[in-house]
C-alpha cells in the first residue's frame, strides 16, 4: 500500500499547482523546451557544446539566444522571427534543428512569439560594450537604477533629462522619451 | 549533406551505452543482480550473467572476458562494450549515416565487502575543447555489499553513477529515458542505498550536479525506486524523482509493471510517469509556469528461438498535457540477434508522430547496430 500512496501523494500535490500559461520567458523556454529537445548529451549541452552553443542552463541558454536573435530585435523591442537564426533553424527543411526529432509546431510558435516580443532578457550581455546593459528595463532621468539578474553587476544613474535606457541588440542605447 | 551527416553522427553517437536488458528480468532471472554486478543492472556480468549470455545466444562460445583467453584473478572482473550503427534516418530530412556509438572498458575490483567499479572510454567531444574531452570515466564508484558473495542484500554506493530509476532500458531514445529523468550520460555524483531480494527491492539515490566536468544535467536531487515481485511472473514498481535546477523544479512520479507470459515466451513491460515542472516566479520570469508532463512506455518482448528477441514498443511524451498538440508518440520495433556470447546484431526501427500528425512532421529511422561485449 505504501508503494501506491507515495506517487499518489506526489501527483496530488503537483496537481494543485496553477495552470500552465506558457510564458515565453528565457527561463520557461529553456527548461521546458530547449533542454529536453536541444540539449541532449551529444548536442547543445554543456557537455558537448555543439556549434559552441549550449542550452543546458539559463545563463548558457541566454548567451546562445543572444547570438541567435542578433539582428532580429529592434529598438522598439519588437522582433522579426524570420530574421532570427533561432527561428530559422526550427522551420527550414535542410539541416533543421533539432536534427533527431522536430519540435512540435506549438513550441515553435511559442519561440516565435518570444522573438516577436523582442526576446526579452535575451537581448544583450551585461559585459557587452562600455555602456551597461539594462535588459528590457527602462529607467528615466534621475533614477538610481537597481538592476535585476542577470544584470545585477551593472550600476548606472540616468543623467540625461528626457532620456531612457533600453537594451537593443547587444548594446545599451540611450533613447529619447517621446512627449 | 556532409554537414547533416556530421550533425547526425553527433546526435546519435553513444546511442546505446550499456544499460541492462530489462527484457530478461522475470523471463530469465528475478533481479538485475541475478546477472549483473551493479544493483542497478547494466555493465559487467557476474557468473550467472555470463552463463545466460552463452545460453541465449545462437552459437554459444565462451562467455568470459576475451572468450576466456585472458584469465583474471578472482578479485578482478574486466569487460567492455563496443557499438556502432548504420542506417537510414528520416526526421523527416533523409540521410544515410554510419557512426560509432560506444567504446568503453569496465573494471571491478572486489576487496571483501567492498568493490571499486570504474567505467572508462570515449565520449562525444566538447566543441573547442576536443583534446581534453576525448576520453572520460562515465561511472566510478565504491560499493559496499552486505552479502558480497550473493546477489541480494544491502548495497551502498558512493561515486559517479546513474540514479536507479524506472525500467532502465538500454535504448536511450526511449521516451521514458530521454524525458523521464535518466537521459543519456546523466550519470553524476551521488550516494545510493539499495536493498535487493528476489521478492522486492528498493533504491534511494541522492545526487548533485557534477562539480568536476561540464555535465549534461545540472540538477541536484533525489530518486526513489521500489519494486515488488508478486510471484515469479509479475513485478510492480513505484518511483519518484525530484530535480532542482537554477530556476525550476522537475518531478517524476510514476509506476512500472512487468508481466511474463511463459506460454508465449513474452515479457510485457510498462512505465508511466507524471512529470510536472514548477518554475520560480522571478522578476525575469514573473509568470512562472507549471507545465504538466506525461511520459510513458509499453514494451512487448518476444523471446524467439535461435537467439532472437523481438521488441515492440509504444512511447508517449507530452511536455504539457494542459496545452494542445504538444504530444509525441512512437512505435519502436527492435529485432535483436544474440549471435554468440559476445556478439549482438540489432535492427532498431522507429516511427514517430507529433500529435498524430497535427502537431508537426512525422519521422523515423531504421538502423543496424553491431554490439560486441569483450
């Protein structure tokens, strides 16, 4: 009887959790889709790092996505999935990825939505360039900005009136706030 | 095409790292330790395992290490596995491929109630670090056994090994392995305690992310597996695993079952897991997430005459059954021919479909595998 109760208890606990709303965040895409599908041992895992890419951890995945969406995300935080290598490799017919088994269309659509939304939190590295990267966070003049992970090492004070900082395609850009 | 072949070789290399053949449990012996030194099965065979390797094969031959040409002292057991494969793959891009799968040597030294087991061999190399990542030791652990001269009792292991979980089939593309917590090369450092007897067995493993090399899996966690054998033909098991990564927790809870039908020389096996994930709610992932996965396998193994064994398997994986069209299903048909005590030829075939055709493109493969046990 104990053999039966153990999994039944675990199942009932997990079933009480809230419904899945499939948020297209780096964390969700990595853990739910990229690790199981793209990071088996021989492929884009930390272990093998095929093509110098790994999706095995959030940080490695973020690093890979930054390269794979470069040029496809613009300063309005809108992305063009068709220009992103991350999307192209999933839908092309030759050398499609994952090579051993395609992703479900629904997962490809989720990744497309993520890129179209500007690939939030996977647009640049804090270490890129002299100017610090803010991710998708916006600061206005006079703010002492408290950076959130993974940009916690960045420190900045926005000094220019009427300006905001946005992170655009691997570098931080100071943009003018429209009246 | 050449790049595709290279990628494919990378994808499938190591595709058969030697786990046990659970098809032989109940059909040949009650426990994995009936034939293997390790309490989880797989790897080196014990004396009874060598006998069975000879008995099930078509042509027999001496089953010992190197056909008995090299005699080892009683405290030392040596072995190895070599596998390669060739065939046609359509996923759905069509390619012909030939690739190595496994080249590993095993050594087990027995010192009273203790054993030191080491598995070493070639591995998929790490891009831009090939020189330092050509060979490795996949498993190495110290084991204490309460009854060192028997195949039952208490086993305690410390070192690097695969957590004991599930059916433990050899074919790592099987969904219950790939998505079920025991994917290829997910061995890591841990501590395990087990009790094995003909009537029942239980295994508890605590594991950590490998701190020494760049690993496949970056999780810390624990796994439980218990199996009761109700008579000589039926075994029922329960399992639970918790894996914690930097941003989410994965759960695997499930049941296993095996039933042997002597009249048909048929072993039926099944495993069903409920595998939800719970994401941390953070500033970067404010919505969290809670996909509820299901993974299962049903496998029928027919023990045919003349050293043949036919496996017909069904697999199902849905990373979130609350969302539509994410499920994938497959049919595996594998024909094994145990030609000699050491040589096995396998035809591995698979047809896979996504949401029965409505979730994406279907695919499959047919691969001939050559497997030699030293």
